[in-house]
């Protein structure tokens, strides 16, 4: 009987070892590919201090999430429309359309819901409906806010005189005007009340005159 019991114990130990290996492999697969079960879903994203781009001002990268939020900001990026050019913190907004891309990361024990289930509360005035996307690994949410740069209500022009340029044989000229070094707009007066949409060029036709070669007699001494 003692010998029979030892033979029964061996298969039982092998089975228990196999179950343990399977459990470890399943846990590893879950942590690598799929969010762990038991995580709470995040369905609302809120961000403070999003400022509308103002012509002549620098972009702000100092964004914050509300206190107690179960996520944090991983990356902030200002670009021109469709992400063509990235703005540095020292650049200034000009006339045109811009996008603010904010990447959010969930804290431990939480995970983001699918992009279509997330409600974005920008905390400030934004243009249109923010676009929510999922990162390649599925852990991050990237929200894109769209803006059209606007003129500041307190904007003061920093005028620089643009000297008149006379036309040449190959280039047209233009009349003198003023250009604001902040908003880059052209004006006919220093106060900036009469705007010029573009340089006014003079139309001048230049005639070519043919001069016949003058023959001269040279006396050799």
C-alpha cells in the first residue's frame, strides 16, 4: 500500500506543476497584451489652462488636470494645422489654424475607455469638438484641440517703416508703408487704422532702345 501511494503522488505533483505554469503564462499574456481585469475605466478627460492662440503671443505648454484625476498629462504639442509644423515655446502665433495635441496616461489601477466613449471637458473655450485617438499600445489617449489664431483685444502694434522700393528692370516696386512686427500685417498709417492686404506694386513698362555702333576713325601717330 505504501508503494501504491508513492506512485499516485507523482502524477498529482506533475498536474499541479502544469497548472501553475499555465497560470503564470496566462497572467503574463494578460499584462502584456490586454489591460488587467479589475481596472477602473476613465470616461471623462478634463484639462485646465488651455489658452486660445493669440497672434503675436507664444504658445503655452503649462497644462494641468484637475486635482484627484486618475490620469496625468504625458506630452503636450502645439502644431500648425494637420501637424505640419511643431511650435516651440519661443515661437509666436501668426494668422492661421493651429492644433493642440495632448497625450494622457492613466494612473495605476485605471484604464481609459474606448475613444468613442470618452467625453472631453477642455476647461476653457475651444473650437469645435476635440478629437480623441488611441495610442498604438492602447494605454494612452491623444486629444486634439483645433483653433484659429485670433487678434488680441489689447494688441498694440509695434510698427516698423517699410521703405519705398523703386522698380527695376527685373522687379516691380512698392510704396512705403508700415508693418507690425508682432502680427506682421501691413498698414498705410502708423496708427494701424488703414490696413493694406498686400504690397501695392507699380506697373511700369520699360522700353529697350537700340543704339547703333558709332564708327570712329583712329589716327595712328
